[in-house]
């Protein structure tokens, strides 16, 4: 019994020493205490220069401080001690990228994938490297793989759509952009994606300016001859209402186009305004002046002109 207790105590001590970096290392990263982590772990390395985990985290802290040159020897130490550790290999690749040593970067990711073919980050970053090098086919293969492993990965979805567009695969690119925008309709990349989608002649999503904000919205769609928009389009109207709620001074024109039917265009413009007001009766209707045209809307993008037979446009009121 005493021997069993003694062995447990020894095992606990060994685990505590070997697992120290693994336990406290993420703490400094999570709490952005990089300099404190370097100080604490550098002292540990003086005691044990071959502690791979400690060296690895010092490298991570220097990377977080955007000091890749100082990080490199620590990743080298970690890999010298434990050359098959995928975390050490992956971050050495990121370090090489920061140092613009791109062939070494790719080599590091390939070593990771030789050990773990389904390592999502290594597949993703190797794809990024191929993309930056202009190797679209190789990059696309890896982005497809990442999406199989992580179907909502935003970088893979975005870059996959972009590559398909560059390759001239219009139908596939349109489908890919719509998938990306369905999952990630906000932010700078969404705006870029919507612009690229529009250049392909698809206006399922569009960018609008509301006050000082640029916003990507799902376009308002209707069944032929109908006044009420479809269910999915209403999500955009809810977004607009939320902006009006947040900014009490926000006013914008609701402009409807129906080629050959100005009366239907008028009803649709009124329908958009009335739907927003139905959920917010305190809104002043004057904040949404209406316009309608019995013609197609002409949209110009990068020297191209597109004609939309039916559309709803939002234009900020300039005081």
C-alpha cells in the first residue's frame, strides 16, 4: 500500500513538472500577458534548456508580440527535442511565414500533414501559401479538404469562391459566394464577396450605405407579380429596422424598380416601408421616403452595366 502511494506521488510530481508549460502556457496567451509569459518561461528554460513545451510557448509569446526573429530559436529548440510534435511544426511554419521564408513555411506544413493529414490549420495555411504563390489548383484542392473537415470555415469558403471566380467557373463561383454570404453576411469580407458576386451578374446580395455604415444585405425578392417579399428577404428588413432603432436620425429612400409595371413597383416600395413600420409603429414614415420606376435598375460595377428588371434599392437621405 505504501509503495502504491509512493508511486502515485512520484507520478504526480513528474506530471506536474512535465505538464507545467501545457497548463500555464495557454494562460499567458489567453490573457495577452506575453511579456509576463516570456519572463516566467525564460527562467524555466535557464533551469532546463531542453524543455520543449516551455521553449514552444516562449516562441508563441514572441509571435504574439510580432517579433518572429526572436521567436525562431525557441521553435527550433522545441523541434530539436520533439521533432514530431505537430503544434511545434505548425507554428514553426507560421514563424517562417512571418519571416518571409515561404519554402520553409510550406515544408513545415507538409511535415504536419505527413503526421496528421486532417490537421485543419496546416491544410488551410498551406492552401493560403499556394494561393499567394498563384497556384490556384493546388490551393483549391486544400480548401475543399478544409471545408470537408470544417464546413463553416470562413477563410476556406471565401478563398474557394474567389478561386472559382478567377478560374472563370461562373456557376460554381456564384454558388460558392452565396454559400459564404449565407454564413457570413457581415464585415469587410462580406462586402468584398457581395461585390464579386455582383460582378458575376448575380445580385442575390448587395452592399448598401445606411448613414455612415456600409452593410451587406440579402436582396429583396418577390414571386412574379406579387407585392409581398419572400420570407428570406424579410431578414434584411429586420436588419434595417434594427439600424433605424439604433440611429434615430437615420433616413433613407426606398426605391423600387419593376420593368414595365410602375404600379407594382409603387406597391412594393410601400410594402417594404409598411413591413418595417408594422414592427416599429413608433418610426416616423417620413424617415423612409418612397420612389418607384417602371423600368429596370441599371447597376454599374467595374465598367460593366447590369440591368435588374426587378429590384429594391436603399439610398441614404442626405441632409
